[in-house]
């Protein structure tokens, strides 16, 4: 009966949420009957700032869209700009970009696995996973100087090479994780308590994943063999023959539940190790950038005129950057970013329905959401639902600033 259905608000700040988002759940007893999702609490205006800076400065901004995907966004931006400006990337630089991208995938998936264990209340597994994650972070620091925000991609190539004396460290990292992978798979996928908390929980059926345009491990866990590296190859992924991983690789018929999402991510750690090893073997000698000097690069970009689209299979799924350049202008005329969480957000709705309240944290975490990657801003008048466009928003912002300067207060 209607009077037995209650609303439970969670967020935008809540211990189970790593970033701000608001859920309003309709519950009947312990069962979730519906959910309303309200993002938009973490908008930082990065795109707007990027259109006020030159393209080298924009590259630094793109790294800070997401700390976990701090090479995914720069790679995607550089691909977009290179297409817009007609810049060729040396083959060695393409292999190096792939190596760093796959190192980031390993650390991102291990981070997710630890968060998932924590949301299940299995903190011993959290500490184990994050302990072994340190190995890939140490390697990233050795190769780039940073554990995150690596500052590796540059338009036309990469900033740093992998020196011959560093190759044994990369190979040691590969051996380390190959030795641990069976242990991690056993801890996550063969533990009865983990299986009890994840099997049949947060199910996203294949037809729902398809109709809601889910991407990344969220889609692949439902059996959709979607992977940008496979479907629309870029860099050297076409030569490496990447295949989308689904639970079938673990001998399971995909159900699209939290368990299947763990299967996909852990198996992708092994896939990334294979890709890195192949890149080390097949990577040719040669230059790592088309523009050794930044002033020459900036001068070239200032003359560029065109638009470009970059895409990349980030750890969470497809990320897209669109850029438009005009000759004689240092700043991009348009920069637009579409993060994978934007595509996966509505997948939560069928995943939550008919689940128990206690499973909200692990279902929310299962798509590996990143609000700061995704959030965009718009304003509506609650009485009319009329959207405020850019020009009106700027007018309101300037009027508010003038009031504050006159001492009239912000209201």
C-alpha cells in the first residue's frame, strides 16, 4: 500500500559515498522500490577554464579532471587536438602511451576492488588489495616522477621515454602481479562471503545495459563485448588485438551483477599485464615526440584550424574529448568532455530496484562512479523547469559580482 512506502535520502554527503551525489530511495520494508538520482554537486568549471588558456595549460587541467584517470583524459585530449591540427605521433610514443594507460588501468581496478571490499565490510581484503596496489604506483612514480598526474602525454607524443635501465622494473612489476593474480581472484571470486554479498545483487540485464548505453566494465559485466580499444582502435591497440573481456572468460554466463563486475575488472588486470609486456617487446626505437621544443609546438597549434574528437577506453569506460581550434587563437574555442560515469549513471536505476537497503553502498560503488569527472552545471526555475542558458547565467553572475562589489551582499 502507498502508506507503507517511505523515502530515504542518502547524500549528497554520506559515509558510503566517496563523492557528492544525492539518492532518494523509495523503500518498502527492506526493499528498494524506486530511486531518484541527483548529481551536480561537484561542478568545477574545468571546461570553461580551459577555453581561457593555451593548449599546453589545458593539458595540465585535463590531468586534474580525475586523479585516478589522470592519463586517460590527457591521452584523449591529445588525440582530439592531434586530429584537429593534423599532428603525427611517432610509433614509439604511441606504444608508450599504451603502456602508461594500461598501468593506470591496473591501479584503478585494484583501487576499485579495495573500495568494493570495504563496502562489503571486508576490510582485510581492502588492506590486502591496496597493499599490492602500491607496486604499480611505485612503478608509475619511477617512470614519471608522480604516483598520479603523470604529465606524460604531450601533443605529438610523450614527454618521457622508458629508459633501458627501467625496463627490468616494469618486467618485475609484471611478474609480481602475475604471481598475485590467482590469489586475488581466489580472494574475491571464490570466497563464500563475497559471493553471498555480490551474487544476484545490483543486476543490470544485457538489454538494460544496451538501452541505457552503459560503457566499460559496467557494460561488459552484463555480457556486452564493448571496448573502444577493440571497436574503434586508436594508438597501437589495433596491432595488439585487444578483445573485450566479459564473465564468459571466467566460464560464467553473464548476469550483470556486482560479482560479474568484479570478474571483469580482475581479469582486465591480467589483460593489461599482457598488453604492457607486448608493448615492451614490440615497441620500436625512435623519437618520442614530433615537437621537441614547446615554443615550436605552441606556434604550430596557434595556426591550427579545425575540430577533433578523441576517444579512449578509460578504466571506467569510454571517455570522449571534443576540441575546436581557430587559426590565430591560442585557446580552444570549444572543449567538451564526456566522462564514462555520465554514460553509466542511469544504469543505477534498474540495479537498485528490488534490492535491499544494506546493498546500497556496494551497488553504488559497482559502476566505479566519478562525480568530479562527470558533473556539469545547469540551473532551472523549479516553477517552470525553464533552463538558464550560458548568456543568462553569465549575466546573473556578473550582476551578483557587481552587487558584492557595491557591498550589497551575495543574495
